[in-house]
């Protein structure tokens, strides 16, 4: 299954909302909040790589 940029954006938004809810009830230093933040960081890194490769592929096609 191919992951699209839109799929990753949806996942980022879901994780972000989950993190905001947790932070309000538990605080920034709660281990569960830290894990959720790390999970969001991982998906943001995946998004960055996907965008980089998409841009690179696009530039190769237009040359």
C-alpha cells in the first residue's frame, strides 16, 4: 500500500489533536505525553522525507 502525503497529513492532525488533549489533562512532562510527542515527531519526519522525495521526483520529470 502506498502512503500519500494526504494520508500522512491526516495522521499528523490526529496525533496533534490527541497530544493537545493529553497535555491539557496531564501536563508536558507526563511520560504518556512525551511518548505521544515522540510519535508525532516520527510522523513529522516521515512527512518531511515524503515531501523531499516527491519534490525530487517532480524535478527529475521536468528536466
